[in-house]
């Protein structure tokens, strides 16, 4: 991987992580659930867009529900 690509990836990850700073725990758990669900859906469906979106939706709902218990 070229250095310019690596720099862009590092910058993107830093921006994404800093965006979570003002979130409530429930919002953070929803975002984490959607991210994990999207990756899992993509892997399980062989990279299908429908599988990725479906996994993100299901993961977001699960993360949202888990976040309710942390109040």
C-alpha cells in the first residue's frame, strides 16, 4: 500500500473516531452495531450490497436495544 493511501485511511479513521465523542452511549452502541452488522452482512453474503445493508440495519437495531440498558 502506498504511503498516500495509508495516510488517507489513518485520517479517515481519526475523523470517524472523533465524531463519536459527543454521542450518548445509546447512539454510540447503535453506530457500533451498524458497523459490525454491515461487516458481518458483507462477509456472510459474499460482498452483496443487500447483505451489507441488511446486516447494518439489523446490527443498528441490536445496538440500539443494547444501549437502552445502559441508562
